[in-house]
């Protein structure tokens, strides 16, 4: 006999994992656009005109390539590490990501580095938040 509460807990975990992985893409992109507008405002630009130097954070993220897919895998790994009781795994995930991107981040392109740092931090926050919601919600059952 299948335990209905176990099915409900599994559904909650899967839903929260899906939110962490999929919703993270537009959320991170929105954050990078927000940072671009903020930086444009600080420079005295209205934020509507494109930056002719193409040094925006959003442009840096595009030049990194594969960021959306890497971010989804990163959020899934962080989510799984937290739910699995292995928070040390987050350091492993971020270490591997940093080492893999290191050659690209050595370039003088400030937009790439900013996009990498902000995207990574925000992705971890999204995954941790979803893991927290999953833990809380499954504890209610």
C-alpha cells in the first residue's frame, strides 16, 4: 500500500525542485537587467539606450555562454545538497563551477565577472529558498 503522505512529500519536493531549476532562469536574467539599469542610472544614462561599449552585465552573461543551462544544473545540485543533508556539497558545486569558468573570468571583461558572481549568488539563494520551502512544507505532513 502506498502511503499518501509519502506521495505528497515527494510531490512537494519535485515541485520545489522544478521551481528552483526552471524559475531561476528568468529571475537571474531579471536581476542582471536590473543591475544594468541601476548602473546606467549611476552613469547618468536613462537605462533605455543601449550601452555602446557592450560592457553591461547582461552582455557579459551572453558572452559567457551556456549560463542558463549551467545555472539550472547548479540550482538542482544546490537544492539536492541541502535536502540531502550535505551542505558541504554546495562548496564542491561552486568550486567546480569557478574552476571551469576561471579562464573566461581572467579576461578584462568586467561584465562577465559581474554576471558570473551575481548569477551564482542569486542562483544559490533561489535554490536554498526552494529547499527551505520544501523542508518546511514536507514537515507539515
